[in-house]
């Protein structure tokens, strides 16, 4: 199972695989919460994850209730292979602001990759409560349902993910495979 995430790139836009500059809040891009968070974002975009970790850890220390600092610190930690640290910080970001779909997407992907399909499903469902049409969350929802063995639920979820990303061939192929396996050849 390959989750829809930025496992090697940080938070991604599933349509073009570019780094997102800001995690959207309530459907809108949010400005960086502080100059340090912006510096951390800039370091992530430059591929300097060690520098990003340092800057964002300082930002988080200065303001422990800053969801963006936790989110971007998680991205930097994920990029350096520290999955436990990334998981902890994605969870912290979501506890501070549950409306960060990329945090839900990335955390659910880490959980899926680690074999915790039910945990991923729980994260995705909460994320979809806040952003029901988010393409990455819809894809991870389908993957998590498939990984838990819910074939009918996965089939419906792949349909929603395919509709949300009509030009994504990976999703279309996976959806087609499930439809064929379910005997829905048309």
C-alpha cells in the first residue's frame, strides 16, 4: 500500500507534486504564523531539512501552541527519516488545529506505511470531517479502507478519490482494478 503523501517531499499537492507553501486553513492558504516559521518553510523548500528542523524547533519552543511550527517541524523530521518525531509533531499540529488537511494526510500516510491501517483510517476520517473534498485525504481514505479489508468501502472511496482527481492515472488505475475485482467490468 502506497499512501498519498509527501513521504520524500514534505506536504504535497497531489495534482502537481510540488511543495505546498502553506497548509490551507478553512479552504484558504494561511500566511506563516511567524518569521521563524517562514524561515523554516523557506529551508524546507530549499531542501535544507537540518536547518529547517533547527529553526522550527526554536519556533515551536517559543510558541508551543503554534500549529504551523509543529506541522512544518514534522515535515522536516519526516524528510530526515525521523518518523516517530514526525508522527508526534503531526499529532501535535492536529491537536492545536484539526483543520490542517496536509497534517492529516501526512500522518495517515506514515501510519499506513507503518502498518497501522485502522489508525490511518481514524486520522483520515477526522480530516475529512473538516475538508471533505481534500484529494489527498480521499486517496488515503481509500487506501486505509482497502488495507483494513473493507472492499466495498474502499471501492466507494476510490470512486470519490478518482472523481476528485480525474486526471490522476494512479488513482484511476487502482479504482479500475478494484472495480474489475468486484466484477464491475463496465
